[in-house]
């Protein structure tokens, strides 16, 4: 079962190295070139969440798997990733260049009044990819180089300056339109379905006994999307041929199977994490979906 990658795991996987003050630095920030040498035999990147934000300026040809989307990008592209959505990317060529920075939410929230989660590129269902022309690539490269210069400097207020550079980069993107050619939604129903899938997927994987799947009904999702439940049901039926409830139940069943196979949690604990008030209700649900009792499936 996929896990959320921490900053510590990122540094160990990528470089077999960790900053000395990482555990003390709740607002951690760092910047890298794609050309930075990773350790030999580094673990392949998994499709998973990270517990930090990432902004990437990448050149080359790649496929990004992000929430329920797979986007093929070519040339210079600016991308934004947040801790709520799992992702990975697959290089299709060997000539990847560019920059990326990583940071914890506290890097901003402890110093500015606005919430980074409210920015459009980090919102549910956001379009996170911005294709760049040569001039835009040059300007954003300049910002990344300024960030690198500050990281290497002894200036006592360098992180305040870096925050301003990141803010400049975010506003640069906000003035652009996300690359619509990467998001080929046929109509409004397809867009609603994509956002529904994004919100559904962001509740998984369940990784601890304290985590619970709470949005279990079509009405829950309609309220989150600020649309009438009939509108949601109609959009999903027309787009997928299935009901909203069927899609929710399919994802719950998939997660139940993963928990039964890959954890040692007992049936009651799994039942609770999936939002069932009584293990008997979970047993009935699972058997109806799979024709097998949870204990039978596990063994």
C-alpha cells in the first residue's frame, strides 16, 4: 500500500543524505537542479503523496500521473504539487533539465497571513501544469537561479527574500492560463467527474488507524462541489455510465482489499477506518461487493 513520503524519506531515497537541521526546521525549504546527482541505485519514484509542496520547472518529455489524470508534457513546463494529491512522473527522454524546490506549509503559513492551500494551483481539481514559451522559460529560470543564489548566501534574511521569489513565481503562473491542451475535458460533465474523482482519491490511501473515510455519499460530494446532488449524479452517469454511489463503493472496496492484504489490522479496525459504525455492516458491504467475507479474502 502506498505511503506518504516524508522529507526525510525523500532525502534518503534521492541522495542518501539529510540536512542536519531537518527535524528542527518545520518550515523547511530547499532547491535543486534536475541535474543534481542522485545516489547510485536510487529507489524508483512511486505514485504517492508527499508531505511537502513542490514547484517544478522541467524541460524534456514526460508523463505526469497526478490524482486521476495522466498528462504528457513536452518542452518547458511549470508544475505545482501539494501534499493532498498523489503523483509521480515518468521521463520519456533522457535529456531532462530544469529546477525544483520543495517546502513545508509552515515555510509560508508561519510568515504570511494568506493560506497557500487557497491558491488556485493548489485547490481541489486544480489545473497544475503551465506550458512555457522560450521567454517564459527564461524568466522563470532567472527566478530559480536567484533562489539558488540566496540559499548559498549568508544573508540573514535570505528566506524572506526566497518567499518573495516563490510568491513572484506563483503570481507569474496565476497571470497565465493553465495549459488547456493538457486537460481535454469534453464538457462540463467531464469536468465535474474529474473533480469528483480528485476529491474521492485524496481521501486515500488510509495509512493509520486514526484516519477515517468520511465522504461516503453522493450528497457529501455534492456539498463539497457546491452543486445539487442530482446534478452530480447526472454528470457522473453521463460521463462514466455508473452511479456516484457505485464509484464510491468501488473505491472503498479497493481500499478495503489493500488494507486486508497489506496490513495486520483486524476487521473491526479496518471497518472503522472505512467509516462503518459496526463491523457487521462492513462484512455485509464487502461480501456484497466481492462475494467473499473479509476474513475469507484475507486468508
